[in-house]
């Protein structure tokens, strides 16, 4: 079984890795203004045609 201290350490390590990946992706996106795949960062809009 994992102790509480180990769980805290693992959680912090995971958060650090996630933060690093997000920062790296942000840097890459800022360097290359064109998205890697078309529509990757676009919002999806759904038309509302009213009832029925």
C-alpha cells in the first residue's frame, strides 16, 4: 500500500509534468501560429433551428 506521503509526492510530480507539457505546447503554439491540425483550437458551434 502507498503511504500518504508517497501519494502527495506522486500527485505533485504528475502536476509538475502536466504543467511542463502545457507550457511546452503553449511555447510551440506561439512560435508556429498555424495550428498543426485544422480546427484543433476552434470552437464547435451547433445551429439551433428551433423546436422540432
